[in-house]
C-alpha cells in the first residue's frame, strides 16, 4: 500500500515538473498524474508545448 502511495506521489511530481517546463496546465497534469499514476507521464511527454493557462 505504501509503495502505491509513493509511486503516485512521484508521478504527480514528475507530471508537475514536465507540465511546467512545457508551459501546460500544472493543475490538470497533477490531477491526471494522481489519478492515472505513471501512465500519465507518456501522454505528457507526447503533449505539445503550449501556453500556461494555470496562472
């Protein structure tokens, strides 16, 4: 159980960092990272850079 929590926390951190670098919505990608875990990271890597709408 603790391993699952750690994996989700690491995934959300990675999603936040990558989304911020790409100029994407950090809130959206943190939620997706928390919900889908490591499965959200490849989709974020494939996402096109954009303007940051979370500001």
